[in-house]
């Protein structure tokens, strides 16, 4: 697999995950207010920037990958954190999807 085809493959995978997450959003919004989830709060504070970028803090250059963005979007929905989900989605669309999901 060439580097270019690898990037395209992962973008398609990220898009499929994102569609799945968005399909679950209406059910998540119907749920009662979720209790505080300490692990989510820790992850959000330590790995997600203000603008919605998930950073791999284990590496010095703190890269962002689509898998990290997708997991963060999923867990923000599970936690009922709509504001964080919106920031994650916006950053993902603008920076990983070339402005078009």
C-alpha cells in the first residue's frame, strides 16, 4: 500500500466511524443527564485542545490522528458532552476531512 493510498484508506475509515457516531447522536441527546465521568474528564482536560484537537501526548510533537479524533467523538457522545463533541467534529472536518465531511 502506498503512503497516499494509506491516507485515503484511513480517511475513508474515519468517515465511516464518523457517520456511525452521528447516527447515534439523536439517541444520545434523548438520554437523561449523564453523571460525571472522571476518566472522560481527565482525558478531555489532558488530551483535547480548546479547539477540539486530540493530541497524542506520549510523543514530543503531539500528533493528531483520525483514530484519536473518532474515539474522542464517540466518548463525548457517551458522556453526553455535546459541546465537546461539536468542537471535535468541527476540528476534524476542518483539519482531517479537508473541510468536507
